[in-house]
C-alpha cells in the first residue's frame, strides 16, 4: 500500500528543548562539528487505494490541524513515499 | 552497607531513594553523574526523574554519561543495581536490561497507587518478599510501556526474568503486564513503579488500615542490605 | 549576524521629531509624552521597548495599585508578627518557627494558556517557581487553580488537555509535588480560561535573598537559558521601525518552556546561595531583561551599567530592542561580588548552566545600556520600574446588579420528597464543578520529594518541611466566581474564608494569604468597581482574620468577546502545623464513629451549586461571612488535631452538607448513617437548606467513641455550636440520610467520577 | 551552515501506540483511506564546516548509538539537506 510521509518541525524561532539537550549531549561526546540539533516528527501514513490529489489535499489539512500544532510547529513537507 | 544513588541532571527522586536506603538501615551515598568512580559502594540505585529532560528518549542521554561505564562494569561483575522508573529506562538504554520503554498507550502521564505481583524473589532486591506476594506501590510515568519483540518476550518469560507484574490494571500498555525485569544473573533489576515512595508511614499509598500508611517498597531496600551482607 | 543600526541616545537627542510607534506597543499618547518629559528628549527605541513593557498593566499594576495599597494599610501587629518579607518582593516570606521560613505566591498565566494551552500553562508553572527560587528558597510544591469554559463546549477539550498536560509536564519534570488546586467549568471562561499557578518554597531564615543590586562594582550576571525570540510579539514592530528594509518576521508571542533547564537552574541557584555567591537575585519573567535590570537597580544602589552584546543569544539576529523585551524562560539575573565571581562560575559550570557577565552596579542613579559600543539606554531605573503611571480608573456600580440580587432562588419550589432530594444530590455531586477531578490530578505527581502529607482529594495540601520535627505547611486555594458576580466584596471574603477553613480543617493554623485577582477590563467602569470591591473585601477580611496578604498577582482583560469573566479573586491561604503526623484526613476511616456538624445552618442558597445545577440559576445574594465564627471554628479544629480527638475533618463549602458527607464517605469508602432533623429544628431550616445550603463557618468531623466527651467539652469551651448528625458505618456500603434516602457508595462513586471522563476520556484504571 | 537529516522510525514489528492513536483520530475525520500511521523522529543536525564522508560515518554511528535505540527503532536514512 502506498505511504504518504508528513514531516513536522518545531518553528525555527522557538526553543526546541529536546534538540538543545541532544546537541549538548552529542557535543559532550566530542562532536565539535555539531552546532545545533532540532527534533521534529516524521509520520508515515499508510493509504488504502490510490493517492489522489484530493487525498493529498486532505492530508495537508489534517497535517496542519491534527498532526502539528501550528502555533509552535511547521509542516515542512508532505510527499508520497517511493 | 553502602548503597549509592546516582544523581543525573534532571533526577528527581534521588533524595527519596537516599531516604529509603536510610530507613532500611543502610548507609546512603550520593553519587554524581560526572563521577568516574563509585566511591566504594556495595550496591547502586538509579533513581526516578527526567534525566536530561528525557527529551531524546527516556534515559537515552543518561545512559551515556561518564558514571554509566563504571555502573556497567560493576553490574557485569555482579554488583546489585536497581533502576527505578527513569533508572529502569536508563538500564534499558544501556542494554543492561532487555526491551524498550515507550510512551504510555493512553498517551498521558499517570500517577496511581499500583498493585503488583512479585514474580521473582531470586534477586538481591526482592529476596525480602515472598514469591507471588502482592504489593502496592506508587507508579508515575509518561513512558512506561514495556515493549520487546516476541523472541525477547519469550526468553524473558521462559527464563523467569520478569520480576514484577501489574495486577488488576495495566497502567501503560506494557506487554505481558510487565512492570519490572532482571538480567540473567539477577543482580540488575529495573521497574517502573516507585518503591521509594512506599517506605515511610504517613507518606506512602493509602491502605485499608490507614491513610498513607503503605510501606510495601521498604523490603526492596532491606533485601539488598541483607544480600550484600551475605555475599 | 545582524547589522541593524541601533537607535542611540545621541541619535534620539538629535532627532526629536522621529515618529515612534508607541501606540503599537500599548502606550497611550499621554504616557508617551510622560516618557519624553522624564527623559527630556524622545526615548530611543530601546528605551521605548523598556518603558512600554514595564508600564504595561501586567508589569506596572497601573490600574490596580491604588486599590492594592489597602493590603499594606489594613494590617494589625498580629498580622505582621510572622512576616519576614511582605508585599512588593517577588514573593512574601513567612516565619513558621524552628528557624524555618516559607515563601509562596500565586500567579496567572491566563492569556497564553488560551493561545497555546500546553506551553502557556507549562511556562506558568515555570515562572512562579522562579519567583520562589529568587527568594533563596527551595521550591517544595505547586498547586494549580483552573477555570475552563463550559465542559461540553467543543473547544474545552483542547484547552483542558493542553493546560493539564502542560502543568503535568512542567511540574512533574521539576520534581515538585502537585498538592492541590481547583477546577471550574463555566461558559464565562470560554475564550479566556484562567490558569493560576502557585508555588511554595522553604528556606532557613539566614538563606533569605532579595532582588536588589547593591554594592558599587558588583557584577551583574545573566545565567540560565539563552535569550531567544520568544514572547516578544510587540518588539518586532520596534525593530522593523528601525530596520529600513525587509524587517524581521513577526515573532510569535508564545514561549516554549524547558523544565529540564529549570530543574538544573533550581539546583544551581541553591548551590550558589549555599556557597554565598549571590548578593541579590531576580528571576526573568515578563519583560525579561528590561524588568530584571530596572528592578534590581531601583531596589539597590540605583545605578547599573550593562553591555547588551554580552547576552548569550539563541538567535543571533535578535535586535537590541528584542533582547531587552524577550521573555525567554528559565533565566535568572544575579548580583555577584567580583571576588566571588570565579566561585559563582564554577557552580554554573558544574551544572552546565551558561552564564555571562553583563555589567556592574554603579551609584550614578542611571541604568545605562550599551550595544555595539554605543549607549542605547540611559534612564533613571525608578522611572521604568517603580514610578510608572498610576490610574484611578472610573468605577461604576453595575447597572444590572440590583436586579440580579433581587432575583433570589427563594422562588424555586423546595421538595421534601426523598427520591427527589436524592436525585438532586447525585446531580450536584456529578455536576462539572463538584465532580471528581481524578482525570486531571492523576496526571500530577504528588509523591515526589517524599514529604507530601495531604494531597488531592483532601481539602488542603500539606508538605512536611522539617523531616526531623515534622514541622509542615498546609495550603488551599479558592475562588467562587458565582458568589463574586453577586457581590464582589462578600465574594472575595468567601474565597478567603473557604480557603482559610480548608487549611484549618487539615489541622494547620492559617498564617498568610497570597491572591491572584482575575478580572475583566479595567477600562470598563463596572469591572473596575467589581475589582475595587473585591480588593476591599479581601483586605477587610484579612484584617478580621489576622492574616496578611503577602503577595499576589492581578490579571485584567479576561473576557470572551465583550463579556467579562465573573470576578475571580483566587485566594490562597497558607498555614503551619507543628507536626504533620497530626494532620486530619478529609474522610472517615473507621466505623462506629460519631459524625458532628460544627456551626449553624441558615437558608443560604444564593449563588449556590443547588441553584446552579438544579435550577440553572444565578441570582440573589451569596452566603454571609462571619469572621468570628470562622476563627472559633479554626481554633477548635487546630486544638482537636493537636490533641488527637477528631479522626477526620471536612469543611462545608459549595454543595453544603451533602457535598461534605460525600467527601467523608468517598475518601476511604466508609459509609454512614446520618439524620438532619436536629439541624432543621435547631436552626429553623427546611430539608433543602439543611442538605444544600452553603452557610459558612461549618465543618463535619468524625470522633471516635472514646473521645466523645472530650470533644464535646472542647466545643463547649470554645463556644462552637455542635450537633451530632450521624455515625460511620462500614457494613451496608451506603450513605443513608434517615427518613429521606439511601445511596450506595457505588452509586455515589459513579455519580462523582464519571463526569470528567465522559468529556475528556477514560481515567487509567477507571 | 550545512544540515544533516537523520530519520528514525519505530521498528515495524513493534507496537506504536502513539501511531495507532493518531490513525484512529485521522480516521474519524476522513474517508477511510488512512489505514495506519507510524510516528518517527526527524533530526536536523546543523554542522559547522564541511560535511565530509568521515563526518557522515561518525553521524551514522551516533545515529545508531544515541539518536536511536536499536532495540526498538531503526535509522532509516541519513542525508545532507539540500
Ligand atoms: N486543577 C487541580 N490541580 C490539583 N488539584 C486539584 C485540581 N482541581 C481539584 N483539585 C483537588 O481535588 C480536590 C477536590 O477539589 P474541590 O472540590 O475544589 O475541594 P474542596 O471542596 O475541598 O475545596 C482537592 O483536593 C483539590 O485540591
Ligand atoms: Mg474548593
């Protein structure tokens, strides 16, 4: 069955405590090259049938309303997995 | 008998664990995550809390902190190690115990007085209980759902490595109602509920006898004191 | 990096006519003119940023100040006896004996919690906890007083889930037990929920710290999280005004909290205090660096010099104005002696907390801020932090109030039928505001710390402060918006006495008050009248009870559309108890004990739950307040706890006698047989009033048979009316009101516990 | 500064209760095309300097050891963002 991938990231200007803590941890292991980490979500949505443009529109809507919180997050991509 | 409690940044129940050890009659020793030696302790408790905010995965960052390589060494040599809640998650992340702990199936943090069955008393942390004893100790977590693949689960059950099982209510969707585990050798035990919150009358769970009088957790700390004396 | 050219003091003096967007920052034309008069020139954009946030209602209390003064004026020696620090500091400090002191405060985070309920509520907890740390105390517990819209409104689930999740997340991650709070649902809070968070901390007397910058040459250190672009909504306007092209995107007004950073900050601060590394300290909350620098300087030697370039930034594109206004969480500012600076930085390094020296204390009387080598702020800090505008806003007696008060619930028929009264009782017990709040409180950890002696569902929370002696404190919060709508003066006093009685019923002695005054717009004269009356009522009430207001918070502009919320003055009372082992539970545990009702019952159903739930009615006048009776009752409960002659106590509040009985039964699942004929004949009330009246100064206690004589003697000696109303009984598993009805405990439980889960989802373990 | 994207998903064979709950929520909105949702993580790692093959190897290592728990998760991709 086809899959649609939705990616959501915390808004750039807001603090991402999880990313910050992870970056710190990696730096402690001696990864001087890593200056920042941000952690977002990756949804793999399995679809029954065909991925129509209409369905993609629908997913774009739920991505904004349900899968993300648009006050603090951005949906950065929606695509059909290959 | 010296029992160490490791404080990681974000540990919360470290002082409770130290108190529990003292109430059990032990010599409680505070250890710091940045320490590189174990200050001569005879047993170790990894306390509850949100080490490093538990942001990446619960216990993941703490499992890589300096003191953990000492803990892993000591555990492999047989030192009794107890992981409570976040401590359990750290032990799992450090691969000292099997499986993984994920977000509760109902999606929220839950605090409740939890009934458990002691399934295995053949560990330094549970020898003071009777086989099959039913105890009530507080549980409080957001990511306490125990998961493992079928093979691991079969091995855990087959080898009797399940130490505590949830009774009546499975509060987080853990497979096989698993609340706590041991390693094959038995010296390393981890559980999600908090025995250190049921050690002092007046501050534990309610019992039919009186408000806040539950002390079912105390035996865990008493067990290890006896076990380390005997060994 | 950012290359925006700062607006310097020099520049400001040279370009007096430059148009400044003061109105977009919330300043009125006359306020802007006042700033120009103070400075003798136009403000720089940095100065404008500072004045605008510090002169906002939220920071300056400009509409409430003239009224709040009463809390400082209406005081007796009795009230100040235990007070180490009173109003005006970050939080009041109360001496509880044995060398211990506690500090506590309640604060609102209402508006952010509607926009982004999770983060809004979470950062509310974070903010109030920093107030407590900045007094030198270790935070030991939190509480939350919540008001949501109608339970069945489609948006309420979003807000409830977010708010409760945020409080749970932040509080639990800090390791602070949540020991109580309140939950109300009412459509008046629909688009304006109230999230009031309380924190309490403990300290030894000698550990007290204050927010002042004293000692010329002492260093000003900013430490904790980096400064980012959160919570600066307005400042970006300023920036774009000075930024010719392209301007920065408007920054979101929400802040994201990092409880882990705060937990580390707490431990770090406590170690700094213990090491004597800190002379003065201030938390950064609303108005960020603007607030911290101007307040510290005003309260100290009066001057400070800061190099803004030294602020560690999360986002390097921030402009000076944005840095001054940023409300990034988890930051503190300390004043450090130069010879202690190394020791200070050693501690922050140990905790992996970033710190930077911004400047130093001066005696110039000026707060001077430099940025890129140029002076962008040069002000008298007092004009920013203390001598802001003060308004005596017009007030008007609400046109609708007389009609509302005249519309008494006396018009409703009273039933004497047992089945009908039982139906009413169960309806009340299951109504949203009386229903069990397990769905919420099960998401809070009250065990952490190992010192929680009372917690939900007890009427007050209690924390052991000294593990050796057992010395502890009890806390309760209360506010009844319905009562306050009917009469804000009496309503505020009712919140006070309810909270006072909750604390007394735990066996503790009430000592001090903190309050969070949630009201509509102060620019509405009727709201302003409500506010003034509530403050007056509270101040008068505190004087009567002999307990001072030690601090609090005012939140205005709470309204849905044009409709203001009911006046909601949340009152928190703190009491102390010599040994928490003597505390009183709120339910009975053994059978065969006598149940006594203390106090007399009048027919008082105005604003009651009975009127609201059974008749969907709000009108008439609220119950009367009798301070003498409250004090006598509290004295009796304290003595009974000390001497161990009652086994439980539960105060009567909303829902009256039946609601208290239900508490007594449900706490441990022990039933009772009760009768009301003696109440009815002694007090001359009918069965509805006996069961549901909300007359104050009453409590139910259970007494073991062997203590019966002693107990009656105690009541007589202290002149507290008492009547035996029942006995506890385990066997039938029910609550029987003789001659009227019986309900099984299962029925009770079902009625009480199913309401919140029906709307918000199952409770784990049912 | 260049960014490296690391994607981690829960192992197929294991329970993903959060994904299940999300799927149920989406089904309530939609027309039944969505049969399953799995929720993973997306890390955006900001790098100081150049992304060398050696650095990528190193990131692969921390991705396996730190960013994921290989008992319950799989690292499904590591790539330089464009
Ligand atoms: N939002 C909340 N947070 C924490 N505790 C709460 C909250 N809401 C209610 N509680 C607790 O639930 C119990 C019942 O609340 P309430 O009916 O208001 O008590 P009371 O009638 O004794 O004032 C109390 O222990 C109270 O502290
Ligand atoms: Mg109440």
